[in-house]
């Protein structure tokens, strides 16, 4: 029996569970060549969809289709590899032997992994094309005409003669 004066905070426990789940998943994926190749192929597919979306960011219709396709692939990848596979790894006898993972860990970890998946989803979306700042396309002639018309209306309302209004 271990007696300790330090109390483990919820945040620390969650961090521990996440790290153990990540290590279990890494061991589980890397141990099986077929699973590893599938993981890498799925990862490359998501990254290729992101690059394709970035390349077509200026075309609204195609960009929207690519965004939907990317979002679907990303959600599938994250739910498969950042949640389901991590829990599956915790049921693998070799992973359990190395990490001492058990049913109690899995019960607590499922919530932590769900939050982790959502946090990764948000982080990934922050770097996507609709967050990028694009250079403005300004029609300076149209702006000049609008400013001139606005100033003419304001000057006329104040009663100033047209000769005093000035030219832009």
C-alpha cells in the first residue's frame, strides 16, 4: 500500500492518461506493419486534401467542396486514430503488460481522448485557408468616386458653394 501526501489534480491525472494512451497507440501502430502503413496512408491522404484545398482557396465553389471533403477525412482520421485506436491499444495484451493499463484507465481516458480529439480538430482548423488573411482587392477609382459623391452630399447639406468643395 502506497501512502502519499501529494494529491493528484484532475489536470495532472488527465495529462498522465493522455500520455499513456498516446504511448500505447504508438506501440500498437508501430508493432504491426499493416496497421502502420494504413495509418501513414490515411495521414498522407488528410494532408494531401489540406494542400489541395489550400491550392484552390481562391475558387469559392471548388474550395467549399474541398473543405467538406477535407473536414470529413479529418474527422474520420481523428476519431479513428486519436480516440478509437488509443482505446483499442489499451485492450491489447502487450500494451497492457507494458503500461499497466486497465478498465479503470479506459473509463477515465475515453472522456480525455474525446477532448484531445476536439482540441486537435480546433488547432488544425486554425491554420486552414479561411483563417488566412488575403490581400484586399481594392478598386481605387470606385472608392474615389464614392468619396467624392459623399463629400458632395455633405457639402451640399452644409450649404457650401460647389467652388469651395474642392477636387479630390
